[in-house]
């Protein structure tokens, strides 16, 4: 049970405890699930709020990328980048947790 449970959580980071239970057909309690996570060094943390992008922001980002489309590898290496993350348009409706 533990191996399939851990594998499921690693592949479905945003699943809730209830979703994990129903998907895997588990009958254990939430506290038992938390113990399994603790034993396997898996933490549950709140996701960061994604930046709010307007149509104007999206258009400016796209124009910036298109202007640099033909850059060579050396030219791309000169562009400073921050830690990469996914960005989606719109605001999240609720806080999300992930494992």
C-alpha cells in the first residue's frame, strides 16, 4: 500500500487527501496518511500565488519573446533569468496545497 500511495502522490502533487483515498481505494484515516508522508519525508505545503497577467502583460511578453526568437545560444546565455516557474493568466480562486 505504501509504495503505490507514495507513487500516486509523487505523480499527482496537487491531489487532496480525499482524492488520494478515493483514487487508490484506501480506508485509512487522514492522520495515517500524514504518518506515511512523515516516514517518507514528504511535506505538504501551500503553493505560491501565481502572478496576475492582463492581456497587456501577455502581449508584451509575447512581443519580447518574438523579438528574440532568432538569438543564438551565446546570445540566449546573456539574458538574465529568474527562477523558472509556470505562469497562467487569471487569478487562482483558492489556495492550493501540494505534496
